[in-house]
């Protein structure tokens, strides 16, 4: 694995916990252009288990850029396409909440914000 890819792997960890309903995907670390493919893969794994809903827990996310916002919107569309409910939960760290607000994505998906 190349050094930049290994560094990206080190910046994002995901834990997929599939109870019967809903599927919970907990993300930890950075969500950016280097890590979105891992998020997509984790979402696909969740959706393949066919839960009634997928909840993405962003409380452990330390950084998110526009690529991260796009992958969350993609995940919402994919869940809708399969008839699966989709939600995000926090609390969000202020730097992550700011990206959601600045891009207008908070009007589509509104996870709880950190105090």
C-alpha cells in the first residue's frame, strides 16, 4: 500500500455494528477525499445486510471536508434507493458541524451538534 493511502487508512476507522434493526455505522477520524471510498464500502456493507434503517454515527469524526459531505449525501440516496431509512447522529464536533452548515447539507441531514 502506498504511503498516502496508508496515512488515509490511519485517519479513518469505521466500526459496523449490525443489530437486527437498525444498522449502525460508527465513523472515527477524518472523512476527506482520501477516506471516502472506505466510507462508501462500509455503507454498502450495511445496506447489503438489509436493515430497515442505517444510522451513521459521526460523533467520532474529527474532520470532514466537502468530499465527506458528498459521501453522506450519496449514502442517503443509496439508502433511499433500497427503501432503507437513513439518519446521522452526533454530537458533531464544531469543525464538522461548520462544514455541514456552510455547505447547506445541514438542511438535508441534521445530526445533533456538540454543545
